[in-house]
């Protein structure tokens, strides 16, 4: 009953947070003049450049308000939904969100075209998709937290913080963050509940939203390693271990397929049928990867390329989320360095029940249905342990110390820590560092660690308040700057 009430609470917080963000967007747009007033410009698509004059609409003021709110990357997503991929640099924006926008605009919202115009309908569709996707993402964040932390209170705190995360403005705008969070977190939740095949589809689709979606294949790799190790060393069944490894490898291979298909689509449109002297440089590469070329050529993305003195303000802008990521990883590492460095096998060697139960004890292939997922989650919740009371900065040295880890420091969190570590390192060393705020915003360990801080004593409690202050300030700052076309992450 408590979990049901908490689920309703999370949905209420998610809805409230979206209403707050949309209200702030409208407020700041009405009080301030945008830095760039070209957002409403919409030249004809190249595919039909001789298009006649657009027919009049019934409510031009509403149409203008919606179109003027389409700023920054939202312009690309809406343009792709309307006209397709017209230029090479537009291939940096993945196709699933524009596809959904186009489908919704030409079906459910089609009757609104004579009322506010087609581009405004596209914008409205984008807002609806992002905000509805966020509600489901918040729901799955709570369910995933329950499975991993086995603590409803900690899961509730973490999910509420996700509802008001520092990148909230992007989750209510025409950006890919909400859709990616839904597919990534939802897929991870089902995977942790024992569902095998549906998460493959969700992870693959996440690779059609953002390039880092292909990293979700790592969860299957981690699970296959632990299940095969368990089958071979504790069940003494070599054939089952081989079966698990093969199944895991096939699922890992399936996840990048949409991403690779999209790159092949770009190659066909830009390079196919052209003479060598007409080809773009990337077309002639041994591995013609369009996305990597675009990021490097048009946006200057590359290893250490952003390490310039003039970029110091951007490093400062990203420092809060990078600091939170660093301390969440560092705290977990200090709590159990052996388990961290051994890919989770260190605890298994000492005591098999201390290993990640969601990964190591999958002896038989499980049924791929939602009924099993709900049942497995109930079993996991029944195994809930008491919160730890020891000093988490003291490294464990005995078998009993290893076995009492729960909540954020449980072995089940380990693959998420690896995922966050790779993402944070990429954001710091390779990407435009200011993007780290939204790039890392769908990483559950950030919110789990912050939830842990809220129940800690002394300085940790003060750090928790600082996290909340950081989230609130970035919500206000982001809604103000972003909605008026000023730079923000």
C-alpha cells in the first residue's frame, strides 16, 4: 500500500514540476525580450521551395507565441519533422523525436493546423511528447529505484529530485532528454526485473534518440558476465553459462543497430552516387561515421579540444553536476573498492549472496512479460534490508561488512556507477562541457546519492541542501535564459 501511495505522490510531483516549468517559460517570455527574435522564421522546405503563400490561420497570436518558443536545438527537431534532413549538420539530431512529432502533428493534432498553422502544431506536438514522456520517465525512475535500493523512502526522495532536476527546462522543451530518459530508465527497470527482450527494443530506440543510448548495451554485458559466472562456478553448468553469454552478446549487438542504420541512411543520402571529388571528407574514411564528423567539424567536439581558457565559464557552469557525479562515484568506490575494481566479482568470491542478486542468480532464462517483472519486483522488495549505520568512508575488511551493504552502496548499483563514470568522463574530456548538466541528468546514481545525503548526519546533510539549492537555481536560471534564447548549458 505504501508503494502505491508513493507512486501517486511521484506522479503528482512530476505533473507539478511540469506545470511549474511551463509557467516559468510563459512568464519569462512575457516579461523579457528574447535575445534572438528569429525563432519564428520558417522558410519553405528545400523539397518544395516554390510553395505558394501559406493560408491564413484563425489565431495568429497563439501561433506566433508557440513558434517563438521554438529555440536552440528545438528549431532543428521541428524543422526535421517538417522538412526532413536537408543539410549535413542536421544529422546530428537523431530521428525518433522528429518522427514522433510528425506523426502526432499529422494525426491527433491535424485539426489544429487551420487554427494555428502547421509549424505551431509541430511545436505543440513536441511539447506534448516531451512532457508526457517525462511523466512516464519519473514513474520508471521510482520503480527502478525501488528495485535497486529496496527502500521506498530513499526511492521517493531520489525520484522527487529527478522531477526537479537541474536540467528540467530541457525536459519540458522540444528536446530529446525526456524521450531518452523514458526509454533508458524504463528499459533498465524492466531488465532489472528479469525481462529479457523488451529492454533490447527500448535501449535500441534510445539509440535513435541520443547517441549515448548505445551505452545501455553495457547493462546486458554486465548481466551476462555475472549470470554466466554464477552458472559455471555455483551451479557447475557450463552449457548454461555458454547459453547466457551467447544470448547476452546477441542482445548487445541488437542495441546499436538503429544507430548504425541511421548512419547508413546519412551515408546513402550524402555520399551514395557521387564522384570521389564531390564527396565530403568523411565519406572517404575507412569507417564513414557521419555523427562523429559532424560533432568534430561543426561543433568542435573532440578529446581535450574544449580545454581552453576562454571556456572556463562553461566549466564553471558544469562544475556542480560534475562534482555531484564525482563524489557519488568516489563515495561508492571508497565504500567497497575491491568490488568496484573487480567488476562486482570480488564480493561474490567472499560470499555469493553479497553479489548483485539481480545479475548473478538468473539461473534459468526468465519469461519476458510484465507479470514476471511485477512479481520479481515484489520479491526484491521483500528482501529489503535495514539502512546502513556505519561510516561509509571506512573500507570493509570482513565478510560480514561486505554482506551488510544496502541502499546506494549495494552491489546492484555497481553497473550504474560504471555507466555514470564513463558518461562523466566523456562530458568532461570530450564534449562541450556545459552540456554535462543535461547529458548526465538521466543517470540514476546522481539522485540515489543525493537521496543518501539527505538522511546522513553532519556535513552530508548540508551538502544535500546544497544539491536542492543547485537544482532550484538552475530551474529558475534555465527557464529564464533558455526560453529567451540566451546561452544555457
